[in-house]
């Protein structure tokens, strides 16, 4: 079996089993595999680089944002459609986006390309949040060989973080704490969508979209009260996303003021 077949192919373990991409279980896993640390570093580097390109070279930045958004949408659409047709997803309509991040990989490009301003605060903030959480969890590194589905997931979640930050650099979006209610409303919509899937659409399949039915935290953290941990994580990430840029601006302004005072003195 050649690299092309391993990377793109789907294989069934036995008659009646849904096909899946190649896996070997030889990876060291999250926070032990060097690739997880490399991914975290790459997301930070690409976010800073993307912001600087968008800020300093807006024409190039706009081309990159539109191109990457289009590539994200098309790749996801083709891949999920193929998985539905090939029987990878059981039932086939589970190929539709139900998880928050999966929905956002379709919704974020649409909001960017069509400049849907009313949705930006919710979609951009939740994209950054979902992307960062996925990067920190690092589920992709249980295998040594990473097939297309893993690489596509890694790149998609990277773009969930990088694209909104580039939009900030372009001046197409700014974090506005007064519009934070948009983020709360958006999260409730996503939770409602996932609940519809878990309790109605996939009733009897024991799905766990947005990890609402069962604890999705490492080591069953929080036990039966895991939803309280979800809320705490949401609050911490919200405070970080809105608070860190504000703190940086205040620190930068203070340094400029001190520099001006010293120059005058």
C-alpha cells in the first residue's frame, strides 16, 4: 500500500463495519507527542504573522483571508459529502455539521466572504474559542501516521483561530464587549442545535454533540458536574479573548506615554 492510498484511503475492519481512515495507535498523544507542541506553537506563530500581514499589507491580507476561507469551506464540503456517500458516517446524515467547530468551519467562511457583520461578533469569537480549545486538547496525535482526515482537521481548526485574527488586522472586525451578548446568544444557538441532534435527529444512536450528553473533559474531570466546568472554561476563554488585547493596548499606551515623558525630559 503506497502513501497516496494510506493518506486518502478509507478501509473497513470487517464486513458491515463502516470504513475509516488508516490508524496505527503509535502516537504518544496530547502533551507527550512533540507534534502537539509544534501545532500549538504554529497556531501562535501563524496568528501573529497573519495579523501583521493583514495590518501592514492589507491588499495581500485580504487576498489570503478570502482564499483561505474559500479553501476551508470547499475542502470541508467535499470531504464531508464524500464521507456521507462512502458510508463513513453512520447514519449518513451525521455528515452534516452538528458539532460547534464543524458548523463554524462552514459558517466562518460564509460570514467572511459575504461580510455578514451582524454575525461577526458571535462567529469570530466562538471560532477562536473553539479552535484554541481543540488545539489544547490535541486529539489528533494518538497515531503516528496522520491521514488526510487528521490533517484536514488540524488545518481547519488552525484557520478557525487565524482567520478572525487576520480580520481584526484588516480592520474588518473588532472585539466589542458591548456586543458580548451576541456570543452568549450564539453559544445558546449551537447548544440548541447540538441538543436537537442528540435528542431528536440521532435518538437511539447515543451521540454526544458538543459533549452535552456525556462528559467530554479529560479524565472525566468534574464528574457528574462536568457542565459547571464547561461554564468555567467558557468564562475563562471569554475573559481572555476580550481582556488580553485590551490589557496589551493599555500597556502599549503606557509605554508610549513614558517614552514621550522621557524624551521631553
